[in-house]
C-alpha cells in the first residue's frame, strides 16, 4: 500500500512532533478516560449501598466477564488506530476510511456472536469462579442484560479507533464523555432511585453504549459523505484484509492473555472469601483509575508512532516515544500520590461494609503501586500498537503470563493476599521491560538504522 520512490524505498514524509501535538491527543482522551473508571466507581458505589459483599462480588465478576469479552475484541480500537495512523502517514485518506468500514463489519458480526454465546459464557464463568450462589446470581443478572449492548460497544471501538488514528482527540472526548455520562447518570438513577439494583446498573450501561454507537457511526458517515470514498473492492481488498486480520489476531491473543491474568487474580480472591473478593474488587478500581490516565498518553504514542511508521520518518518515532513516556511518568506520579493520600476516603465511599473497608485499606499501597509498575507496560503497548508490531506484544504477553502464574502460586500460600498483589505488580513490570528490550531491534528493522 505504500507509495514508493523510483528506487523502491518508501517515500519519507517528515513531520515534527511537539508537546502540543501530544497534549491535543492525550489530554482529551485522558479526560474521557477519567469518566470510564468513574463509571466503575459509581457502579460499585451503587451496589455497595446495599451493604452486601456478595452483591459487590457479583458485580465485580460480572464486570470482569464483560470486560474480558470486550477486551478480546479491543483490537477494533487499537488495531484500527495503528492502521489508520499509518495510512495517515502515507497520506492515503481512502485507506483510512476503508480500514474503518472493515472494523465496522467485524464489530457487528462479533457482537452478535457474543450475544448468542451467552449461555456458554455464564456456564464457564460459574464453573471457573466457584463463587457463592448469591454472588453467581448477581453476576448472571448483570451479564445477561449488559451483553445485549455488545454490537454497539464494539462499534464504539471502531469509531474511536478511526478518530484516534487521525489524531482527533477532541472528537473522541466528545463521544466518550457522552457514553460515560449516560452510563453514570442512568446507573445511578435506575440502580438507586428506582431501586433496580444491579439490573439498573446493567441497563444504564446498555443504553449508554447503544446511543453513543448510533451517534458515532452516523457522524462518521455524514462527515465522509461529501468526499471521495473507497468502493467495495477497496474495502474488501484481500491483502489489506489479511494484514488487518494478522494484526488483529495477535492483539486478540494478547488481550485474551491479559484478561486471563486478571481472571485468575479474581478467582484467587474468591478462594479467600467474599470479603477479600469485595476488597480486591474495590482496589482494582484504583488500578483502573491510574490505567485510564495512562491510556490517554498511550493513545498519543499510538497515533504518533503509527504515523511515523507510515511516513517512514524515524526522528518523529523517536521523539514521540520519548515525550509520551515522560508525560506518562509525570501523570503516574501525580495520580498515584493523590490515590495514596485519599484512598481511605474513596474506599469508605465505595463500600459501607466495615469488613470490606478494613481489608481494602490494608492492601491499598499495593493497588497504588500498580501505577508505577505499569507505566512502562502501557507506554510500550502504545508504541507497539502504533507500529503494528503485534506479534511481539503477543509473545511477550505469553512470557509475562507464565511469570505471573509462577509468582502467584508460590507467593499466595506464603503471603496470602499480599502474594496476589505482588504477582500482579511483577506481571505489569515484566510486560514493560520485555517490550523495551525488543525495541532497538524492531526499530532497526523498521527504519534501517539504530535507535
């Protein structure tokens, strides 16, 4: 797809990476991302008002199940972003649109299949988690309702992938703010005001995903209606489809392995009782808060490095990777410090159960530490997604997961819940360090010169 010079070398299209460029992508998406963990906090807070640890555990498992399913298909966001950014670097607007419509087709098919597989999903979750009947009943209610939004949730990934690939963070912010605003307000209203409980939380999420997807796809269609558009032959180009499938396959496997680690973390928590499960579920929201802040910076890294690869311009790649890491580190230190200072108050707001509060406070430092151990992993994910070096992400995730299991099953018997959190933090660290070790070789292969 690259436009080549007469020598067969890809054309170089220089562009300058500035702090403003990074901020214009990262800040809007960070602001949008803040509302995403806030949604999780509101959901936990709504259910927590009933003072039932099993309800909190059911919501935690249900959210993990759906996050597991969605993260498997997160390539519709990440893969689309990298491919669109590279097409932008090559100055190929028709391919940008073609990539988006390929993603839309995959989103609709995958979402419908997820709904059809609901009985299997519930059965596997029940057998895997081995939680109490009340906890499983709460999980079943949540997942059975929320899974109806699967096609719309995946469509939102496709829309966001296109916008981020083009570096249009403000538009992405608008849609994400709409999505999470609807989710938060309706989850609170349906769950507490109407007293629908966990079912109200699920219906609030369904409505938010559906409304945002319809608006997002309509916006993209109307925006490109008056400009040149790719024909069906371009959209279904065999070579382009195979490349997209290859990238997406590796990201899918990587995402599956990532969620596997969190699934086993949650399962190990259930083995320690409902109170520990609820406490760890509350604390995982702290990791999500830090993680979504880092996601904004990782998205900037995706767009800039992807565009640099498409433009075959190595200086932009190097500067973009360095600046986004520095910004990410500063962000991590600020957010982690705030969570450490105000963590006790936040935990108290999330659960009225005194037992859950006391356990969660004990392990709060471990949850805050995930920001520092995970910052490099988030950053490297952004760089590798933008460059579409997805096979390396997959392989290093395999290695990191094996390391996680080894630490988990050695540390848990000796250290209890401290061992669970130790395994999680080391898992995050290894992911970042292994990808960083591979970076010089991948850079040389891509640009033909040393890093």
